[in-house]
C-alpha cells in the first residue's frame, strides 16, 4: 500500500554506527488492511567490537521476523515488547546486517499509522530519512500534531516518491493518515448468448476502466438477481489469475455476487463470466436476464445472440435502474 525508505546513522558510546533503510509498508490480505514494515539495518563498529545490540521497535507494530548473516538469536522484553536484544554468532569489529519484518493493522477509524523507533540503546546521535512512495488507491498525508524530530526534505529519486522527511534526532515520530480512495470506474459489457435446442451458453465480457488517480478496485459486484431462478450455472470467472473465488450469498442468492481481486487493480482490465443453463423443450418464450457489473458508470450492453441448430425470434425489454439500464431478452422459437 505504501513504500518508503529510511536511512539513519547511530553513534554509540562504544563507537558503532547503524544504518537503517528500506522501510516498506504494504497491504496484507485477506484478513484486513494491515501495514507490513521491513527495515534493513547495518551496524558498523568504528572502534572495539560487539556481540549484541539492543533496539527499540515501533510501539504499534508486532515483530514477525529478524534475520541476518551473523544473526544468532533475539529476545523480546516481556515487560516491554518494543525492546529487543539481538545476539550475533560471534563478536565482531566489522559491519553486520539485520533485516526486520514487522506488522501493524490499519485502524478502521481514520487509518492512522505512526512511524518511530529503530533507535539503539545508548546512542548519542541519530539521524536519517523517510521517503514515501505514491500508492495507487490510497491518499497518504502527514499529521502535524504527531510530528517530532523530523523536517520536510527534497524528495529526489525518479519521481516514484511523493514526499520525504529528514530525521534529525531520536525519538523521532512521523504520524500518517492513510485513507483508501473510493474507486471510480466504468464497466463496458459485451454479452454473447449461444442457443442450442436444449442448452444456452452465456459469455459476458466486461472491460473495467479505473480512472487515473481515482482509486483502485479490490472487489467487483455482479448484479444478477435472477440467475438462480432463470436456471443458470456459473462455470467460471476469468482471467483466473486476476480473481479469487467468487462469493455467493447462499441464503439469498439474489444478492450481488462478490468477485474479489487477487490484488488491487488500476487502469484497464477484462472480466469474463461464463455460464450455462438448460432450455426446456416446449418452454416458449425463453426468458433471459443478463448480468451487469456494478460500476461508478455503466455503459450500454452489446448483446449478440447466436442460434446453433435451431431458430428463434428475439425480443428485448429494458429494466430501468438507478444509474443505467440492464437488458433482458425474450426468445421465442421460430414457427
């Protein structure tokens, strides 16, 4: 969801230097929106040697993992889980690397996240930088009331970052509001209905177009309340790599069918729905209600009917919706 980088330098009483960088935050699905924070930490002894370091982690984050080439073990303080002692495989006077992974849920009310910590015990001078990368589907702003020991600096880079902050002391604090932008998108439907004497096949192709800087789509809703009563059986939602398993309300199948995406999508992408149903001999006319995808703005449906081994007279009628119209069809066998 958010990518940023942090570089910090720590000077200890035992004259060691620590560099922290590559701080990344992103969405952790499927349970809820969460922030996954990764930090790469380099510690260099300028004089003497060391075999353990004590680091204070961000208070709102849970430690998932810490590792490194010379990492041996770590211990979290029972009374204060933000305090972690890392032991090395051997005493060293050279540089070591530690790779931290932490996680924190984004609160539903406001989506507030506070970045802090990664300071080492007995450090006398600490400074660094945080850079925040633009993330589709989210608006990220700084909360001034939680600002401490930071200042705005030049973003630099190749345009992938939206803002940067310099850290000039510990404890530093950077409060962020992370708000999801409601996506604005269109859905262009193209429906092909293939009719055989005893079966009908439906292939509904939609082109989803999410407008630039207007959010990202995470879930689509298929509006097709009559699919069960019409006798349809949904065979697939494609491309399969874009979507998770569709969600149908078993108690009330007339409710919209939820189609979760494997990951948030922006720009233009296709959705292909395939379904079949029996055509009962003697049923005349045969009624079909066509599916639509709920969108910010739905475009007119293009319907193509192909009769295989039989002939039909085709009539259409339109059902008025709030923001658009969704077609249905009445097919009578030619006499």
